[in-house]
């Protein structure tokens, strides 16, 4: 019986794993309250435009023009943008775990995430993600979003590694399942302790 090949590469989601989500429904709800927006209208306009923003086909300025500033507001785009960026917070325990796993097992690390360009660039700088992640396959850069299989194929091509050598951590079970159809080892992230155990089961154990 052939021994399983060791994992050499870690694919990581960013929002919900390493950091809070960048601009999820909870952040939008807070924005609606803070800026006195009609939450239903804001949410509808968001959903009509945000996919184009996440795939790099609409700038943040254009997204805000369509979702918020289609009429006069008593606040500026800069104020709203600063509020958006301020919603991002780190998950220190997961950042630490992934750094230790990378160092212990000498892994390549890639981010595979759905996010707009401006928020991605802000979060990479603000939380020094470049010190953990070697390359970023973000939807805004590659113009395709999860759960499209092509983003995972692209990540494999860019990292030049076969799927059976990859562990992929994401907080969305469906994305993990889709990646698994290519042979990628999926880890559904629910909390740091369980992800620690799941990685160890794949041969990526580290100390407590």
C-alpha cells in the first residue's frame, strides 16, 4: 500500500479564518446604523454590485457610488471607507497557529480568498499578512470567486503542487467540499482548537 505523500502547501482563507470577515452582513448592518441608511435598500444594492467588486471588475469607489452614494449623503466617501476598513480585526490565535505550522513543516502558504482589491491590500498591510502568506490568489486579482473550481485550479497552478499535497482551511464548509473534489485536503474551520486537531490529523501537528 502506498504511503500518503506529506503535505507541502497550505491554502488559507482570510476572512473568517485569519481575520474577521472584511465586509459581511454584520458589518453592513453596523454601517446602516452608523450612517442611517435604509438597511434593506443598502443590502439589495450591495448584492447587485458586490460580486463585480470582488472579482476586480468594479473599484471600491464605484461600488460605494452604486451602493451608498447614489444620492446626497451627510457624510463623505472617505468617512464611509474608513468605517469599512475599521471593521477588520485579527484572529491572533489562528495567525499564530498558521505561522507555527508553516515554520515547523516548512510549508508554502497561499491565500485563496474572495475579497475586493482595496480591502485586500489594506488588510495585507495592516495585519502584515505577507510575513505568513507567500502568494495571494484573491478573487479581485484573478477575476473569479469561490466556489468556482477554477480559482482552486489556479491556486494549484501558481503554487505548482499536486492537490494531494495541499491542506486548505476555510470557514465555509461548501468551499472546503468544492476544493475536495480536486483532491485537496479540506479543513472546515470552526474554531482554533478543532482546526489545530484537524491539521495534526493531516500530519501538520505542532505543539500546544
